C-alpha cells in the first residue's frame, strides 16, 4: 500500500505559486481552475501554445513575444513562440539593487557574497573585455572553472552578447577537457588557477599548455584565482594572450546594452557523460531553457523572490545551469565548492542552517551516504526556512525517503526530480498539490506528455518499461554540435519509437501518474528474458548495515544473463557465507526470485561518474573483456581494474 509521507496544508496551497498560476490562466486563457494537478497537466498538454505563452507572461519574461507555435510530427523540428526575441542574461539580471544575489562558500569555510548591483557591474566589465577581444555572436566561450561567483558573472557576460557558453569543472582531467572543448573550437578559455577538494589543493594552471597545444582555436585566456587565495603565477611562453580577471574587474562598469536574440538562439553547449563513447555536444536554445526553468522553479519548486536556493553541483553538471537560472525568479542562490563532507558529515546542512536555505538540492547518492552514516540532521539543525528538498542524479529509494522525514525534517516537500543534460531540465518532478508517496516521483512536468511504453510502443501503467515523452517541448536540444542532418540526434532519441522521444530510463507509471525510475535502460538486467531494474536491488541492500556501497550488473553467461552483485563492506564487516545467504533471502523476499544475484563479490571501491552516478555498463563491459570508450568521464577510472579477470566470474 502507498505510504504518504507529506502533504501540503491548505494554507501552503493557498499561498502557492501553482494556485496563483491557475488563477492567472483563468483570467487570461479562460481556464476553469480545478486545483487538481492532473487536470492542470492535461490542459497544458492539450494546449501547448497557450501554455508556453502563459509561462512567458506569468513569469514576466523581458523580451518581445510572438504567439506563433509550429508543431511538427518530427518533434525536434517543432518551434515555440516563433520570432520571439529575448536576452537570457537580461532576464537573470532584472534586479539591480543592493540585496544579496549570490553567496559563495568553499569547503574550508571561506565565504563571500555579492549584491545584484555588484553582479551587474562585474558582468558589464567582462562584457567590455569580451567585446575588445572580438567575441562575436555564436562564438564559443569555454569555462574550466569551479562553482564560484566569478563563473556566473562570466556566463552572464557571454550569454548577454549572444556567444555560446560551454563548461567543464576542474575535476575533469586534461584529456576529458580536450575531448570536449576541441569539438566546439572555443575562442576564449576561462580557467581557474587551482581548486580544493577534501583538503587537497589541485593545480589547474599546470594543465594550460597542453590544452592550448591541442585546441588551436583559443585566442585568449582569462585566469581566475581561487576565492580567498593569493593568485598563482601565470604560465610563461604561451602563444596566446593571458589576462587576470582581477585586472579586468578593476575597470569602470558601464550600462549593459542587452541585444535581443531569437528565441531559438544558441545559449550553451552541454556534454553528455561520455561513458558510452565520445561525449555528445548538446546545444540548447536560450528561450526554451529560460521558459522551462522558470516553469520548474516557480510552479514545481515554489521558489519565491528573496528565497535562498542551494544545489550541490559542479559546473560540469546540468544542475549548475538549472541553479543559475534561479536568478530569473529574483531569488538568491548559494554556491558551494569542494567536498560536501569535509571535516564534518553534515557540512551542507550547517550551510543550510546559517544561510537560511529555502530549497536544498543534492544528489540521491548524497542522501544515501548520510543514511549509511546514520546522520541525525534533525537533532542538530532546525532548518526553519527549509521548505523543499530536491534529489536527483539517480533514483531515490524508499528507504531514503523515510530517512529524510525521520532524520532531516518532517515538514518538508521532498521532490525527487529526473530529467537530464539532454533537456537541461526535468521530465518528472514534484508539485505542491499532490502528496509525497514513499519511493515515488510525484508527476510529469507541466506541458510534458510523459509516459511509459512497452517494447511494442504501447503505453503501460503499473508495469516497468521505457520512459518516453510524446509531445514537443521548448528545451529539447536545437542540435548536436557537428551533427550533419541530425544523424546522431535522431539516433539518440527517436530511433526506438518513431516520432516519440525515448529517454533511455527504465521506469513505471502509476495510476495516479506518479513515477518510479529504476535506472538507465542500458543498465537493466535481463535474466531469463525478464527485464529488471537495478534500483529494485539497491533498495533492498540499503537495509544492510554491513554494506557501504554496491553495484549490480548482468553478465552474459551460458546463453543467458546472470546477475552479479559487487559490494563494498563497512570496515568491521566480512562477506561471510551467512551474509551472502541473508542478502539473497532478502532480495528474494522484498524484490523477487528473479532479482537474486548468482554471484556476490566483495570489492574495495565502486566506479562512478564525476556526478556520483554508478556506471553499471562500464563494469559490465570490463568483466566481459570489452573496451571502455571514455575513461575520462569517470571520477575514479582506476577502480575498474579491480573488476578485470575475476576468478569468481569464470565459473
């Protein structure tokens, strides 16, 4: 039976943005409010032109709007608000007063903040520098920076000019950066001199000569020194011009002229993880990203002016873009850089308390780690201002839903959200009208006709299948960079189901339109021809105090597939025969006999992406003797060596 963990009060709903929006479309689009999320969702799907127009108007987007919408049976060719014009940066810099706009905190406790007027003035100085260095519309500006205020200012300056932003966080090694940026030929590179992680200083400037040697398009380099630290010396004898941001910011500010660009104009190039091959360069449009983010921030996350919004992310993850767009709601954002448990397991909650965070966003893996350490946040922090906790990156298990309400805060809206770099937003996420049910994501995003298909392309409910989106939406990518005739684009999203966006997630849709995400489709297990989501096994394993981490894969064996479970144990635990039997018994009892692993093997560590996601496919490939196409996408690629030629997998 579904377990309700949280439900908004009548007072919360009465004060909600979502209810206010229903009243808005009643007055402007003759919509009769039902105050039921599924009814509103249905209207937004049936009336795409009215809906996306309403988001522009309700959010008070600055720009010139045209109401024309062109839908196409090839979804990616559909156009919204045709010939509308806007400037993305202008919409993030609506406020120009001395209120707090952005706060930065490093792992070592260094803190600084800037007001809206300070952000505006710094952005104007960077704009003038870019213009002097002949940055034009659609030129690429590459960022190799941590999650600091200066990164946001450089992004705002770049997008204000109609140039295209692209970012890698400094935890990407040299090869990973070169593999990404060399595909897009940037004119400007902005690089940090060093960064810090878990107390260790990592020099980034030392990587610059090799980057410049491999990417000949770079004409100028801006160097930013890490906040609170003395600058490192610049590299000598480089064939490009080097400038320090601190010197650029000594110039006088000026009024920014925000030229308005087409709704379809390129905003940013994001990169796929690259775990299955060369990273795809996913190009996103300014208008679509702005509208989608405003919809999610205002109507799904209930962000209000002067809120303080925090998301633990790096600049190499799409959640950074999502976080920065919060500025368009006139809310303040809080940036953190470093190890989230440096010197104290609850470091981020210490920040949440001190900074009066209203929305606290983290990965599902972070919540799982807190749960494994049995951190009782509630006993130490009151978190009075905290209204919403968002979790993304991977499925959030039912046990971790319980943990949030028992150990973090009982009166909070826990919104598990899921989408991806592909759409730089969400397919499924939270809303204030519906209750939070253990293990479930509340619903589809407004305007998104999200469903689950079986292999025959038929919609199914209460069964596992493929997550799809059946209609067009503005934050679909414009294109993949250097992808002639949309060949890779169409293969990635539209090959499996004709005319339907296939996202590659293994999921289930419930009768109430809640969703459960079981993991990536390419990582699903298939013993005896029956598809099984890995998340169902992870959910059971979270009950074992002996297990710190785990990863499960399907190994091709004897003309079938057998399930292999790898576990990292707590220091005091031993993988005894009794523990193995206990694990198998619980999986059989709580999942099914088909979920029971044939092998349980102890390992020292689990390979992950730089965003903390498990890489089941890489482990599967390594144990089957296949090449791993992109080790640069992994946080700890050397760990894969522990999975090679294991004797236990030879019988």
